[in-house]
């Protein structure tokens, strides 16, 4: 992967995000117009191993993207180039893929979602503005779901588990009490009292009586990944109610008392991880595999 990997989303996945965010039927949707004159008159916008993508074909692909995602910047050159790479990838792979029952069901479910989000007049408006038909949308949804199914089948359980481990800190939320001390001696003394079972309020009172400089803060429902690495290492291993040994960060010594820790399991986030990994596989294919087909892009 390059240092600036493509931020490429399957049109159907983008559409799912957009459409499910709509409440009720939309009658004020502004569909983007596609500047089609140059595209439609271009015989070839890309070629690969004796095959080609015509301007009219790419224009239709762009228009369906605009129907599924009205916020798409269809006339932006960089955006178009990313979508053209996606279309070339689709044409290379799709001829080998069958339309499974699962793909057919996904297309039907997506149309139900579209109809819940766009009323009939809005759908007609979209077809007219974008110069497409409902069949064009159905065909593109079918192709996108076939591609998604193809890449999903390449994702192994080991890959899922490895990905889960990489994002586990993002999926964990913690609440804890934090005590701050300016010296290790004071922090050690407080930690010893807490680990003996002395109540926190009694430790605080003792610190006050001894004129020990200390501060107490409560952190609630934070992502584990948002904390310092030193805090992460301690909180990952801690049990509820436990207090930590002093942790030095800069000139301050901290004691953490874990109050709550909630982590989503791998099975709970499997579908979200699958979608992310599918996109990763797509990007890798576009970055690493397309060059094997000697693709030439003629889009300006």
C-alpha cells in the first residue's frame, strides 16, 4: 500500500451509510448532475488486455453512484479517477462471479431501503437528472454485492482475529478514578493503603491531614485507545475495584482505580470488521493487482 492509500468505498456501502441515515421518505433530495458531454463522446476512458471502458459506460457508473450517494462529488477529477479504477477492477473480476441467492437477497433488501428513503417522485427525479433507469441501479447493486461477496470469501478467521486485536483498544471503554501525586514517596504510601483495603475517602483524608499534595479526578466512559500507553497497559490488566501501582508520566505519579470496563467481543463486531477488511482487500487489489493487467487510464 502507498503512504496515501485510496479512500475508496464501494458505492453500495456508501449508499448503505447514506440511506440508513435518512428518516422517512425524502422529497427534497438534490441529485448531482453529471457533466456527460465529454464522457459520452469518449470512446475509451480506460483499457486493459484488449478490453476497454467506454465513456458512456463510465458515465452510467458515475450516475448510479450519484443516485445511491447524492453527496458524491461526481464532477471532481480525483474522485472520478478513483471510481474509474473501481470500475476497471469490477469489469476484470465480475465475469467470473455468479449471482448467488445471497447477493440477490441483498439487492432486494437494498431496494427496500431505497424505497423507504426515496419516495416515488424522488426516485423519478433521480432517474431524470442522472439519465439512468432503475435497471441500471439494480445491475450496479448486483455487481457491487458480487464483488463484496468475492472479497469476503478471502477473509480468514485468523485475519479477523488479528484485526480484532489491532482495534481492541478502540472497542474498550473504561471508567476509573485517578489520583495524582507530586512525589513517588507519597504515591507509594497511598497505593499501599488502597491495596490494604483502605477506603478511598480515608486515604484522601489521611493525605489532607499529612498535607500531602494530591488530586483526584474521575474519568468516565473513555475509549481505552484515547489514553496514554502507560494507562492502557495498566487498565487492560486491571480488575474492577483494583488500584494500581504508581505510574510516572512526566513529573506526576498516578494511581488508577478501575470502576468499569466494557469491551465488545469479536463476534459482536464481526460484521463491521468484515466490511472494513473488504474495503482493505479492494484497495490492495487496486493498488497491487491492477498493474498486472496493463491498465491504461485516459480520463482527464
